C-alpha cells in the first residue's frame, strides 16, 4: 500500500514538472521568435566555438527567469520612519509629496509652522504591490507629534473644555459640588448630563482648569432680594412679583410668612449656576407636630368663619429622612422613621353654619372709585403747613358714585369737620374704612352694606381743593397705607 501511494505521488510530481517544463519551452519559443535575429548571431558564434550543451541550458533558463521576474515585479522602495516599516512607495517623489502634505496639515492644526523631523529611510526593492499613499500618510501623521491625547467634558451635549487627564476633570467636578456638600451628604450628581471622554487635541493646546471652573459655576440669573416695607404682607409681596406665596416660601425656607417685619430681607430671585449640583442626604432632626384641629359647628358664625374654643398644644417628634437638594434648596423629602417625643393635644374650633349674607365682609378691599391717586399716605405739605395724610386722595369727577370697599355696617354717616360729608363702614373683623368730602350720602347709620354697593357721591365738602374722594383704612384703630391693601 505504501509503495503504491509513493508511486502515485512520484507520478504527480513528474506530471507537474512536465507541465512546468512545457510552459518554459513555450515561453522560450516565444522569446526565440521575438529575439530571432539576435539568436541567430549567437548560434553562429557558438558554431565557431562549441561548448557544453549544459551551458546553453543554464543560459536559457537564466534569461527566461529574468524576463519572467521583470514582467511580474516592478522597482520600488520600502519606506521606514524612525525604524518602523510604513509601506512601499513607487518613487522618492511620493515621499516628498506626503511629507509636504502632512507638514501643511500639522501647521494648520497647530496654528504655527511645523517641520517634519522623523528619520526617513528608502530601500530599493522589486514588488508587485504599491501601498496606499493616504494610509501611509496617516501613519506618518500619527507619529508626527502634532496631536496629543487629552480628555473633554460636555454638559448636555455641549463640549465645554479639556484637561490633560480624566482625573483632573473628575477633581474639577468635585470642586464644583463642594460648596453644597454637608456632613449629612451621602452622594451627589448633576441635574444636567455630564460626560467625560478621551479626545485628540493639537499638541500645543494649553489647558486652563480655572477658566473651565468659572464656566461651570457661572450664574445665568443673579440673586435678588427685597426689603420688607411698612404695610407689606408676605402674600402681597409674592403677588406683586407675579409669583405664588408657595414659590416665595421655597426661596425663603427660614421665613414664617405670618411674622415678617419691616426691614427684613426676602430672597425674591435665586441665582442659578450653569451646572446644578444635586445632593442626597440622610438627616435626623426634631419636628413640631401641629395640634390637630377638631371643628364644632355653631349657628353663631357665618359659613366660612371660625373661632377658637380651646387652643391645644403642639407636640414634638424625632424624624429620620432622606432629603434631596438642588444647589442647596430642598426638592424632595422622604421620612423613613418617626419617634414621638411629646404627643400634641387637640385644638377645638367653632365653625359657622349660618349662611353668609350679602353684606358680610369678604376680608379684602376693593377700590371705592376709579381714578388717579393725587395725594398719597404719609407726611405732606398742604396750605403751607406740614401734616400727616391719614389716607389717599383719589381724583375723579364731581358726582362720581362711591362704592363700599368691603361689606359691613355703616357706623357713621354725616358731617365731620375737615372731612366734610363722611361715611364710615365697620367691617366684620373690626377694621374700618372712611369715605370723605362727599357731595351726597346714600346710606344711613346702622345700614348693612355689601362690597361694591353705592354709598355716596364724590364732592367738595370739608377741606379740599377740588373734587376727589379721601379714602382711609383703619386696622385696630390705627391708619394704614390703603395702597398695601387695595
């Protein structure tokens, strides 16, 4: 079996050699025909000087092999840069072209003249394949040193700046968050999408982390404050700023709305940094437990009105909660545990069941007439002397109808010194409104009037320089600026 297999192998080798020999003979024949004149001269010389047939065979094979190789391969150069093989070029001019191009690219990238200084070697070779010049140029450009590896930071997809290392940018973010961290802080992140990733930059790039920090912490809206004035209320300040009392409370968490004082500063606009820091904390603290209210119905009060029968006491509890802040302001709280220190007691409150009449007070004041305020509340000079104006003067035409600023009971209707013809309405909460200088009074003492009901006509009675309505609001017996209540 082995002998037969060897015979078959020998037969295959013989067949392959025979075919290759036939190809060589055919090629030699074609060369003989092409080179016949020269061949004949060689033959004549050989006839005169005969040599061994083996020489002719070797010569023929050599000539044929050289011509075959010359037809299959072309002269070229192996290109190495700093000892690293880059590829194969057809000529030295190709290398010059690539170097000139990459120098131009590097100069444009760096913003300054660049000269390629790597060690270039060219080795002559025969090859059937020339390397792609674009690929070789990219390999050379990568080793040129025009680019350097760095790291970029982006916020909501906008690339803002760079640093030499990822650690530097991570430390910068820690620096941005640091002002908002407390002993209770468990972790933090950012409201915006913040990403750090590797980039390639010009090698002459200068990194400035302080400028990047200023960008991340710059405020898009500056903080603003308001100083409480005499007559201000928390709700009035909020509405005047076109915001809700709840929003104003969020900006001033330490302020009790019912207990603001003149000169107190309220934050009315909060500064918002470019990058908002969100912190997660766990806090343990004491909290007041409000006295629960139990209502008792009574016909002695109008519907909607209440009166305390017995005031209870607030309790105290120790709470543990997870709290979330954004830029130092609370945005979420989840109470995990509650430990009662002192139980609260119940507050009993009467609530009215009697339907509210039309003439009942609503608890707020409307303008009694339409017009321009010609004299405000406070100190003024009139007829050459300085006096304190107890209300406001509203200029309007003689005979204009005056309406009740709020519902209540008429407690004065008649002439009263410099007021001239005067109407006084006492409201359900004890406050009073004054309407002076009338030409005509339309109500009587003891009448119940509703908000907006006509009560008099504008006139010139009393001490006045022209037709107008003098209007006052008195609370607890003292005048206040009506403009803070209308």
